């Protein structure tokens, strides 16, 4: 009676099964991450500045795919304003893309209790 351990099936039996499950979960998560990344790369994110005078569209691959300027914002005497508006619109578009990326990752890792 005393020779029987407190672990049903012995210690050696429990670990491989748990490790196998962890590996399967990790592989599933890896596939989901790759699918999310691919879906994100196919999306476009558009932002405007100056009340719509500047519109920038970027892809999920972080490439600018479209720049649209209204005529009134193209002022040769005030190039700095146009530069600032373009910069603001680009940064806003990147922020939108980053928010969506973070939300997708949170859905994937949420509830898993990962320590990192």
C-alpha cells in the first residue's frame, strides 16, 4: 500500500500527455497568428488630416498605397503646413493599423494566462 505513489498512473505518465497538449496548442496558436498576420496585411487603413485636406491610405504591410491632397492645401508659400498634415495623417493611419494588430493579438492570447 505504501509503495503506491500519490500520482495516478505514476509520474512518468502525466508529463508527456501535458507536453503533447501544450505543443498542439502552441502549433494552433502559431497557425492563428499567421492567419491573422495575413489578414492584416490584406487590409487598408485610411486617415485624414486638416479636415480631410490630406488623406493617406496604408496597407497592413506598412506601405503607403494612396496619397490624396485637396487643391487648397497645396500652397507653395506654406509647404510646412502640407508636410505637417501628411505626417499627421501617416502617423494616424499607422496607429489605426497598430490598434487592429494589438486587438487581434489580444483575442488570440486573451484568457491563456501567459506570463509574458
